[in-house]
C-alpha cells in the first residue's frame, strides 16, 4: 500500500561540506493512505531511532478520516538545522549518516514500535488487527550544523 501514489520523494538528502552554504531547513512529508476510510491515522516521527529510542517531541500528528483512502492532511515534519535542537533532532546536526523515520499507524504502537491489536475482540473473539507502515529518509550530514 505504501508504494502507491503516497510514496515520499527525495528519500536521500545531503548536507554538503561547503561552509559557504547555510545549514538547511529540512522538510519531510507524505500523503497517507488507508483503505479503511473511517480510521483516524497517527504519525510519529523519529531521528536515529537505532541510537536514541525516542520519538521527536511535539511531532506526533493525527490525520483525520475524510471518507477517501488518501487523506487530505499531509504528514509532515520540519527541522531547522540552524536552530538550537535537543535530542533526537540534534543528531541531524552531527557529521555522518542519519535516518529520519515516520511511522504511520491506525491504532496504538507497542514496544519496538509494533502495532497492537485493537480491542475489544468483536469478530467471534478474534482481535481486530491494526497496522503500522514506516517511511524513511537518509540524511547525510557532511559538516556540523550550525557551523562552530
């Protein structure tokens, strides 16, 4: 499903080593799709989850149902590398490769960001499953931001 017309573009972003270029403002986003048109979808954003196992504060979004599979709202996240950032966002200011992830889900996330079944179990005692889809971008930071 995530490989249809909702796939985000520009999945690899490079911050060049050229010190004459300002540290950029990074923007990530995608359109979400869910065939269950009545579901409210949630998006959580992560930076370098493999290092810091925490979501980005104040970046969780709810995408409301609109009666269509593709939602009207865009899942989006912006980070200004010139600013004073805290973990996990400040990882993007350090030299090296980084991963920015968005987890789109229709229920609740449990440990290791896995979707938990919805309750109550209404179909003959079978729990109603939920799903989670991840979108990822690689950010290759070739110099520290902001410049020392």
